[in-house]
C-alpha cells in the first residue's frame, strides 16, 4: 500500500503545474558558429545602422517641405511682334485661305502605322503658320526663321520636321524677317502652289 502512495506522489511531483516533463526532443545548446550565424541573420533583418550607436534605428529622412508660393496667371500674346506682322500680311494677301498660327505638328500629320517610334519625331513640335484651303486641307506651312535657326542643332530639328511635312505632302516655305515677300508676291506664290497641287496626281 505504501509503495502505491509513494509512486503516486512521485508522479505528481514530476508532473505538477509549473514544471514540464523532460523531453528527449529538447534542443541542444547552439554552438559558437551557429550563434554567430544567428547574430548576423538578426543584424541583416534589423533596421539598425551599424554606423549609429548601439540600438539606434536608422529612420528615413523626410524631404524638407517646399515653401508654398502664391502665384497667379496672366494672359500674354502668343505671337512675337514680327510674327504678328507676318500674320496680318498673310491674311490680307490671301483672304480666300485660312491662316492659323502656332499649330502643333501632330495636328496636321500622323504616322502610318500608328506606333510610338513614329510619333516621337513630331511630338511637341509647332509650325509657325499653317495655310489651309476652304475645306481645311493643309496647303503649306510657312516658317519665319530667326537667328537661332542658323545654329546646327536647330537646323537638324528643322530638317526632321520638314521631312515629316514633305512626306505628308505639305510643302514648307521658309523666310527670314528680312526676306519676307510683298503681299502681291505672297498671293501669287500661294495660288501657284494651290494650282500645282490640284494638277499633280496623287502619289
């Protein structure tokens, strides 16, 4: 009888609350190499900067806020005085045609096929003056070249734009402010160009 009581007490002492029975699957103490590998892994996962004091976190720096600037919009003339002068000369010289200033090149030519590589050379390009027939088909483009058009970089840009217009069948007329023809010569030139296009068979 006493042996049975002693056995029950021994089992209770081993399995009493707060104590866990020893397990054969308990982990062995980590070796020094395993401990060093674990430390490196923890450091790589942490957001601490080794250059900072121990325990300090490397918080991302916020960009300084830009000071708020009060602004407004005002109107301005879209054409330079020299361009304004040429515009009115064209209007008086060729009243039976429409003259539009500062027209985006992408509004009057389009690539076939419609691919990005073809749009890139004509994107954000503007022609000085576009002469239209009554049915709004483009007749020609008139460019007023200032001094900056003598620079090689600008010449290359003009050549690429002229090539796109000529490919679309739109002639380009270039004048400098000094060699702008008279109104009579402009009217004769535009009418001859219109008749030539009317008699030229489409390619």
